[in-house]
C-alpha cells in the first residue's frame, strides 16, 4: 500500500511534449510575425494617406486613369450627377440610428466616363419600406474629396441577394458599372465638399489604426514565451534527481 502511494504518476512521453511545443511555437510565432507585418503595413498606408491628402487637389481627368495614380489623393470632379442610378448602401448605423450611405454616379464634363461619388450618410425612416428623400443637384457641380479604392473586400452569400432595387448590401465600382451600363474611372470619390443635400460627411479615416495589430502581436509573442518557459520547467522536472547521501541504503554504522 505505502509503495503504491509513494510511486510517481506515469510521465508523458518526451516526444509528445516536444511535438506539442513545436506546434504551439510555430503557431504563436507565425501569428506574432503576421500581426507585426499588418501593423507596419497600416503605418505605411497611413503615411501614404497623409502625404497624398496634404498635396494639392487633382482634377479627375476626362480620359481613363489608373487607380494607383489617384488613390488616397485629394481630387475634384466636374460634372453632373445621374440621380436615376442613386444607390443606398444598407446597414450603415451611426450609434443607435440605422441609416444608409448614399452613392451617385457623376458624369464628368466633356466625357462619357463617370466617377462614383460616395456622397454621405442619411438616417433611415422608421418605415424601412420607404427610402429617405435625398436632394441631388440638377446642374453642373464640382465635388471634391478623397479618392478611395474602387472595390472593397467583403463576404456575401450571393451577389444577387445583395441588391434590392436601389438598396445594396455592398457597393463596388465594378458592380455599379455592370448594373448601370455606365463607364467609370477606377476610384470611388468620397465627398468632403459641402452641399445642400442633408447628408452627413464625417467620414472615418480610410486606414484603420495599427495599434490593435501591435497589441495582438504582443499577445501572441507572450504566448510563445510562455510555451518556452513551460518547456524549460518541464525538462528541469524530468531530470533524474541524484540519490541523497542520507538515504537508508547509504547509512553508515
């Protein structure tokens, strides 16, 4: 009985501990490095946005341009809105208030090309079967703001299910071009200039803060350090202890 109580519990095989530790380290270190890379990329984009936004405004050309030449630039567009193709981006709440972000194509002066204007936010009526009445200028306008990427990434079950008349779940330049048959410059113009249309234009910054990525990187790095510390403790405890000189078998007479 006493021998059974004094016997130690069976040890886990060393190879199993090594494999589990290696897998844990591979996961945590790779996640840490990835988050650090994302943070640095966000910092780079934020610097690019700041540098380009501070530059002089560029008038959007009447001929096709490249996205890279305009993205994050302060731009202005001269033309006329095409109100029959106005789009309401759904599920755009501001605090507790549901609403829409309104998009409208703008035909550039002297050109068959258009630019998709992200005009502003409007609250949704209590009766969601009705759309808010948004005023659209009828004559020539000059719209200035920030040039954004034309096609955002998003997850959806079906492109057809994301469009319900003028109400859309996701908006991209390619999708608007396909739905309307209009030709577009490869940007979205986020309007910053004032207009008597009742829309709110307090836009968030186009690049998310990098601090959260550095925070995640710290957490993954801390997990990796914890795994290493636990491995060291485990190996130290597995080392055979030297026999004590005071053991009964070594006693002298």
